[in-house]
C-alpha cells in the first residue's frame, strides 16, 4: 500500500468515526438549543466591535493633567499602540510616556458587551496597584462617554469619574477625564490628545 493510499484510508476512517460519534450523541432539547443560540449571539463580534477596530494603530500622545481646578497643567508626551485581540472582540492599548517627570506605562482594554448593550473599559498602570473599570456608550463615530469608580488613595473613599473621547479629525482623538475636587465639584483632571501615525 502506498503512503498516499494509507493517508486516504486514514482520513476516511477518521470521518467515519466522527460521523458515528455525532449520530450517537444525544440530541439537544429545544431549551438547550435556545441556550446555545443565546451564548453564540452574546459572543459574536458585531458592528460596535468593527467601530472599535477603526481605532487600532500607533499614536503619538500629548498629556495634560491638572492637580486642582485652575492650576496650570502638567504636560507630558509619549506613544500609544492599539490593536484588536480575541478575534476582533477587544481593543487593547499600551501606553509609554512620562507622568510628573517619571517613566509611565499603562495598559487598557475596551470592548462591547452584547448582553448589556454597553461598552466597557479597564485600565491599570505603573503608578497604581488598582484596576479601574468603567462603562458607557459610544456612537457610530466612536465618540464615547464613560463613568467609573475608583478608591481615592488619600480619603480611601469611592469617587466617581467621567470620561469622554471624541475624534476631531480622522487621525486625532481627544480623551478627557473629570473627577471631583475637594468640595465634590467636578473638574477636568486630564486631557490626552492621540495623533495617529501615518
């Protein structure tokens, strides 16, 4: 018997075994089929994920941060890279820059939950041991508004932050973060301008 014939026979045997297994497996009930369909629908990338994918790429970033309302901003610069992972389900971002004169690295993820109908975001970086989680909405142009909570390192209390992002041109995105001042009034804490490299 030639190697080619042996290969054909082996392939036929494997197909026959797979067919026999499928025939002997118990058929799913209508309820199980509905559950399977719900899980498949929940896990399938769709239009929101395609919109997120448009943000993938490499960027130059300029960062402005304010320690208090009315204070002059501190300015830093760096780079960011974004790419879609998990077969087009999650946008992952890596940032390398400086913050207050110190080297700074950050990692973020952003996705869309088909079940809740909400966008979600996570962030952690080299200046914190906490994980920041937020949730929000985006339009078809990927302009977003998110809200999240974090524990203030000074007061040890939960505080709410609001974040927005908008594209001022096809290659420039502006991210803004707002939080409470000592009296609880919202003020702009940070602004990051992302300029996509050509």
